[in-house]
């Protein structure tokens, strides 16, 4: 059974670490693909670098859901394109580009690469290309490899 696109990041909680109600509203808007809600949350004080309790940034969630316009909004508001997912006890350190690769989010991958995301920013699987290939995503692995974004 295929989940609807708005449900893809539903497993991610919107409870945010050390943050405001605006941050929680930002994550909720991103998970629903609601651009205007994300913009309002940022205007009301949400941080573009906020993290949820799982260590995911808002940009990770935008990448997971292929929320291209929201990814651009977050980057313009100061989100770090190479932010590593940080979990307590040394969890995985995936970047938003890794999440875009895993979800076949070509649009967000392009936005991230055009804004300077590193292809070589992951420790366990190697780089974003290896991560995509390891996830069975050959097409996006090739896209990331050949994209003319900043290097």
C-alpha cells in the first residue's frame, strides 16, 4: 500500500527540542506540504534550523516530502543545507540531501545542490551517491552525481 505524499513524513514527530510553538507549527506545515503555513510560522519566530526530538531539521522533513518550495523558503531563512541529523547516543548523521535521495525527491535534491549541499557529507554509507545507491535509488544517484550545482 502506497501512502499519500502528505503522510510520508508522518512518522516524524513535530515535538521540537528546546523550541517554540512556532517551531512545532513549522514542522506541522512542512509535513502537510503547507507552504503558507511554513511561511507564517517563520514570520512568527520559528527557526529555520529547528530540530524535532529525533534530531531532524525542518529541511530534512522538506527533503523527505519533496517540498521544493518549502525547502527554498527554509534555505532563504537560514537553514543549513548540510545539517546533519543528530540523534542522542550517536545516531545516524544523514543530511537533507541523503533524505532527498532516499525519497527520490529530485526537486529538493536539485535545490540543495544548487545551494551548495555537499555530495560527500556522510560518514557511514559514504557520500550522497552511495547512500542513494544503497537505498536502491539508482536514478537519483546518477542525478546527484551529474548535477551541476555548486561543488
